[in-house]
C-alpha cells in the first residue's frame, strides 16, 4: 500500500509517500510545498495543486493527515484548518481514502512520546526509513503521519487475523 502523509501549513505543507509491505516501509518521495507570501486563497490553491501533483506522480492509495488541534492563536488554527481542507479536497478528488491522526498519537507511534520535539521526529524518520540525508522538519512530520498510519493498519490487520483464528477454534 502507498500512503501519502501530509503535514499541513498555510505557508509550508510537508508531504511524503511511503510504501508499506506488512511491517516493511520504504520512502517513495517526500518534500515540501511552499506557497509563498500571497493572499490566503492563492496559498490554498497552491496547496491543492501541489498535493494533486504529488498524487499524480507518486500514486498513493490513502491519505494520512493530522487532525485539527487547538492552538493558542485562533487565526493560526483557522489557517491550518484551511490548509488541511485544501489537502483533503485534493485527496478526495483523486479518490484516496482519508485517515486522520491526532498529533500526539503520531508522535507516540513514531518516537514513543506524545511530546516529542521536531528534531526527535526527524531523527526517527531517518532511522525507521533508512534515509541518509537531512530531512526538512515539515517533510519529516509528513513521513511520521504516513508511518503512523502504516503501523496502525498493520496492527489492525494482525489483530483481525488473531481474532479470526480464535473464532475458528472449536
């Protein structure tokens, strides 16, 4: 399965596509979509188009994205929500299944602590995915969301198989 992870932002949106085969993961592509300093509608259009290009080029089957969290600054939270919406629209237009994860759940899944710092996420993504180069923080966050989804799906599949095996016993 190919998973597109998105770390939405109104100025910089991180993206990453990984391939998951059971418990094995491989990065297919990652980076950032820079929207510039224009007005918000133009930046949202750039996110929509950028995510659409990533989907066309890397052909993921599912989108994993962080759910909305409460921010201290209401304006920042609204802009983040708009950026998420632009990415979600591009994904649903392409027919991708959408999965949302709380930021703390993503950090817990990939670092082991729901309060992990950006540098810890970057380090763990390099280790888990065997990436030699430095990762931009937003791309590392997108990789983390995708890895979180892959781990969640793998665990759900394992649990389903175990339950089915138990149910088939006399």
